[in-house]
C-alpha cells in the first residue's frame, strides 16, 4: 500500500471542500497503517534546514523587514533530497523535515521584530546590556508557549473546520510534498536560483562590484529635484527584494509602492515646504533646506509610517475580535470534554492534555525565572509581566492561527505592538519605567511575538499532516527540538549582525540593517517608559492614514510598511509584482501561463533564500575576521559613484532577463 502512495500524485477529492453529512476525510496515508515518520534522516535533515533557514530568514527580516516563509522551499528540498537519497516511503519523513525546519521562519519573525529594539535603545541608554541569552530564552520560551497553546485547538482548526478555511500556505506545501518526481526537478531549479541570488547580491553588498542601489542623482535633473524640492528616486538592485515583489504579487506590491511614493514624493517635499512657509512668515531660515531627503524621512516622515503601522495592527485586532472571544469558548469546550480512555486514530493522536498543561506550567515557571533573574525586575513586576504574557499569548493564539488559515499571513507585528503598549501601561503602574521598563517590555514583546508567530506557523504544519496522514503527536514532539535549534541560531545571528552591520546609523555603521518592525517597537515604547514627549502629531497623522486606507478597502498594514521603509527597498517590489502579473497573462493557454507563474515562484523562492543565506555567511566572515573590508574588491573608489550605479543598472537588467527567460522555459505539464 505504501508503494502505491508514492505513485499517487493527487490528494483525495474531498481534501479542499467541506464534507457532506456523514462523510469522512481519508488521508493519503491511511490511519490504519504505520509509515516511517521520525527517523534519523528526517530529524537530521529537519534540524539542518532549521539551522540554515534561521540564518537566512534573520538576514532578510533585519535587512528589509520581510521574513520569507521557509515551509515551501524546505518542502521542495526535502522531496528532492529524499529522492536523491532514494528513500522509500518518504512522504511521512518529508512532513517531519518540513515541520522541524519551518521553525526557522516563525522563530526568526518573533526575534527580529522585537529584540533589535534593545540594540536601538542601547544607543541612547548605554545602561542597557544585550546578550545572547536574552535573545535565546525569549525566542525559546515564546516558541514553546506557541506550540503548547495551539495543541488544544488543533482538532478545531484542521478537522472541524475542514474545507471552511482555505489554508493557502498549507495547500502549496502539501502539493509540493505530493509531487514526487516533480519535486526532484523543482529542487534543482531552487538550488540553481539560490546560487544565482546569493552570488548576485554579495557582488554588490560585500564585493562592491557595483552599487547596492541607484538613484536619480546620477542625472542633472534628478540632482536638481533632490536638492531643491527634496524629491529623490532610489532603487535597490537586490535579487532578494525584487523576488519578494514577485511572491507577494502586484496588488500588495502596488499598495506598498504607493505608500512609499506618498512618503517620498509628497510628505518629504511637504515637510520642506512647511519649513519654507514658516521661514517666510517668521523671518527666519528653513531648517530643512540643508537636510537631504533621507534625513527628513528618518527624522520626521518615518514616524508617520510608525503611527500607520501601529494603527494597522489595532485595526487587525478589532477585525479579529470575534476569534478572540471564541478562544475562550473553544478552550472551555475542550476542557469540558470527558477524559475517559477512548480509542483514538493514529492520525488524531495529540500530546495528552494533562501533559500539555504540565508543560505549560513548567514553561511559565521558566518564563518567570527568566524575567526575575535574566531581566532583573522585582518579584511583583515579574508576576505582573508573567500574567501579561499568559493572557495575551493565549488570547491572540487563535487570531494568529485563524489569520494563517484564511489568508496565509500572520499580523504578528500589529499584535506585538499592541502587546508592547499594553505591557508598558501595566508595568508603569507597578513602578517599572525608564530603560529597565523598556528592556522588560521588549522582552515581553519578544516572547509574545514568538508565541504568536509559532502558533500561526504550526497550524500550517498540522494541516499538512492532516491532509497527508501523519501522526500529530510526532509533529508536536519534534517541533520543540526545531524550536531549540532555531532559537540558538537566531541568537547567534542577531548578535553577529549587531557587530557587523548594527541597527543604528553611526560612524561605525553608516549603513545599518533597517529592522523596521523593531525600530517601530522601540519608537513606540520609549516615550511610554521614559515619560518624555513622543512625536504624537506625526504618529497620529499615520494612524489617520491607516484608518482612511481601511475605509477605502486598501490593506492598511501594507500601505503603512510602504510609508515606513525606504523607497529603494519598496521600488523593486513593483518590478517583481509586474513580472508576476505579466506571467499570469502571458498566454491564452491557462495551463502554460500557470506553469510560468509557478516557475517564477520557484525561482523567486530560491533567489530570496540564496541571497539571504549568502548575506548571512558574508556577515559571519566579516565578524570572524574582524575586518569589514576583507571581501571588498575595491573596484570603485566611491561605491556609489555614477559608474558603480550604471553597472548596477546593467547587472539588474541582466538578472531580470535571466528570470524571464528561465520562467518562459516552463512547459504546460510542469
């Protein structure tokens, strides 16, 4: 029977639709049979994927604020590697590889959205000390809570709601795991594109063979517009960034792009014009006249983006309020069930609820001790912080899982901003403020953010397992091991990146990593904890813009990110989105057009993963040698000269040409 499963390329007919009354879903691997799942191969490969993709995802998350979903590329690699190793009955093992490896993206998201905020605040408050253990334990304990809080809801989301929730990412992952021979060829394309993306990006970032970005300053008209009107166009030629644009599609790329255009071509010139008017009326000088557009953005317009991000998060919570209320009903419903011994199918076996509750208790005790001795707060403050983590993590777990199940996107940054605001207010009420309060709030935010990120990612793994017929208790047990490896990796990576790139612009780090979410968290938390004034007018303007976008039916978080991130990062997203749209319409033959789109998705995933992984490796080389110029070929005296920028344009056109050529090689039956 197991050999027949390997030959089957299709899921059961009722895999994606609601079941009729009395109908049951029979997974690909029948519940009545045993299949290889947890083996040395699957666990070893899963841990290797967790290690590699944790480093790569951390790089992309800190550089451009986007943590790519690791589940799909890991699934492709798992299928390809198992085929190359001639593993028999590999389906169940591949699910375990994917489940363990996918810890990388979710743990990274929790860490990079919050922890770099400690480094950002450290530049203003030298008393703040950041070490590996703070990053490791906040990621580890948050990941454990996310797993444990989700387990009681597994049956509801993956079985009871079968066919009612689309699970877009789980669907894509399942289809990849089901395509045996195709997965092998797909893995080859993924690896080749990964090498191209990695080599291409390090040629600009580390080798300095061409400029990382090109600007309108290279032509006289552009220089005049930048100087006089503060209107500057910038474009990053990164393989990773344009590939993100392809993956998110034209709609979201345009929303982000329009948000960026508003910030750079409307708000920055407007700030400069307000300075002119004020100078004329007051008889003084325009304070913005001598400031470049980038500095006006950093000191003023960026805060409008932060306000917009915060309000977008609040809007997301309000829209999900029904799910939060339902969380209590679900929990009590599960808790009220009879605990009598009943025969449970292999495919429905979870960790025993009594064991889950015991693990939750032990994890909460560990969190309490970490807060008390690792963050150095009082007993009362530690208890209050623990209760805050417990309540918010539990309430928002179902929000995260539901969001992933419906749209494949987890609004974790918005929920974490809400957590920071709530925890700051609560901690101030028990006497914790100043830099110690900032550290405590960010650690709380890191734990909660990781828990919610894990809950959203783990529900995808469990749905994949439900469709294919793996054993849930095995996925749940080994998810803890993947979390441990990912937490350790991200702790090391963030520490290294803080030394090599930094997160705050300074003489030592003139071009720091953006870490946009962490910057937003730090900007929100500082005034709440310091008692100082915040740029509330600018933050409020951003909040109003998010409300307006929501009213217009435009995704407020995407628009807000466009306003917050620099134009050079957002502009390439539109190029990627346009390519996606073009491929979709490239042929009247729908199957051929879809094959081209899917080939593009595969290549984009490879370009992103490769560029991020090579970027992380380069950072480790610089850190290990303590020489920032060790990889610099010194081809240009000024790496941002006209020649370097023109070379960047030529290189980017070459990359796009290859991307189009390779995608159009796809055939109808691919």
